């Protein structure tokens, strides 16, 4: 019998992805045959799967062209979840500009493109430098005003490597309140978590697949729920299988930090029934394919 669903990961991430085991079990309980496959496995026959669910393909930021080419190849012979057009848009943080123009309250964002002036960003008291194609806080660093020269050198290294850069003010309330991530399956709110502050002042970028995280369950505030649901409605695509909306606190209320639609951790272990809810959505998508 045909294996119906591939869970796409990568060898370096399999032992780090806490979502794989509960999701695989929930899919089995839903009657869905699954197999975990590395996205870069040259021997994999993607046409043998009815659908391929992107999960922990966490090295894609270092191999984006190769990864998007793989997504195109999979989309030609199977159904990619989330779809190719979503992945193309979401793997580059320029999407924050799109959402801001659609009226979403985002963290103030300034983009520096290769070939432009590395110092062309505001004189923030404290700020963050990151590539527009990045994940897990890799190549991301927090600076204060006195470190501006070091920050400009960081930007210059990135644009010299033909990588666009995103500069954002550091919102200090995250140090005490943390970050809130809200998880949606088929556009319906499932659960939320609190993520402790990741970027310590004076610390360099992580060299791992992702920076260590402090995760606990959280009940989002009404303002956070409202903003997250507005983000889901504002996407320029049909409702995706899963979405993670990452918010930061600010004096003006919550702000969107990132919208994760490609391979986010979903923190299924933090909420009872979360894996089953995602499995139900996946089962519904598979039925539509038939």
C-alpha cells in the first residue's frame, strides 16, 4: 500500500524536533500512513507520497536555492504542505513589509540590500541585526548604540555575502515578558507558548541549528489573539495547514515579529490534543487531494 504522507526533516534535525514523535503517533491514530524523510535524500521517491508535510527542514536557510528547487520538484509530483508559493514568500523576511502594508502592527523593520550602505538604518538605542533569510537566531545579534560600528561591520559581512539584512529595534519588554507564539491549524487557534528572551546583550550569534529556547505554555492576551487572527486573515494566500504567529510586547501593544509558515516548531507537547488537532487538519487536506 502506498505510504501516503512524508514528514520532511533533515538528518541534523531529527533528534532535535520534539514535534515529530507526537505528530507521527497522532497521524497513525488518524489512520494516516507516514514516513519521516530527509528533504535532501536523493533516493527518496516523492511521487510515492500523496502529500509532503514540511517539518524540520531546518538547514534550508543555508541552502535556500537548493531547498526551493526541491520544493518545486516535490510540488510537481505530490502536494506540498504548506504550498510552494507560501514557502517562497515566507522564507525571506521581506514578507514583513508586505504585512505591514496590509495594516499589521509589526516590529519596525528596516531592510538593507546587497550593494547598499551598511549603515543606512536609524540610530536606535538598542537593536537587532539579522539576515532576511535566517531561522533559529542564526547570524542574528543584539547591539546597543555604542556598538553601532560593530553592527555596521556585521551588516557589511552579510551584504558582502549577497545576503539582505533586516534591522529592528530591540523591544526591551521581551526581557521580562518573553515572546508569545500562537499556533493555528487550518486558520483555527490551537495553543500558545511563551518563549524566553533569546538574544542576550553582548552574546554572539548561535552556531547551532537554532538557539536554545525556554518554552512554557501561555494563554495569550485578548490583544495578542486579535493581532494573530488579523495576521492569519491578512496572508496573501488561502489558509495554510499550519501557521505560527510570533509576537513581541511593546508599549503600544503586541507587535508581529515573525509569521512562520515553512518549518516552525509547533510545540505540540505543550498543549493537550494539539498533535491530534493537527492530524485532523492533515487528514482533511489528504481527503481533498483524493
